[in-house]
């Protein structure tokens, strides 16, 4: 939106009100959004790694923890 004094601003509609943003405001908002997205990506990777560890532990338990005691003892003597 062009203002009569020659400056250019941007308008963001929030709910039922209006907020006027300058180019500097948009740059700061862009920085905040990028930071939040980066933080969310790191948290997503941490959650994914924890799920992978749990899956590996369950696979180990099913492969060695449960059948191991069942099949080792009869042939160990």
C-alpha cells in the first residue's frame, strides 16, 4: 500500500482488525518465522531419532530377548 508521504507499507489482516507493517517489520517477521520453522525441524528430528531408537529396541527384543531364552536352554546341555 502506498502512503501519501511516499513510503510503502503492507497491510496484514488479523482477525477483525488491521495491522500496518513496514518493510522492516516484514523483515523481522520473516526472521522470526524462519527461526521458528528451524526450531520445529530440530524438534522433529529429535522425535524421529527417539522413535527410531524405540523401534530398534523392540526389534532387538523380539529377535533376541524373547526367543533367546526359549531356544538356548534345551540345547545348551
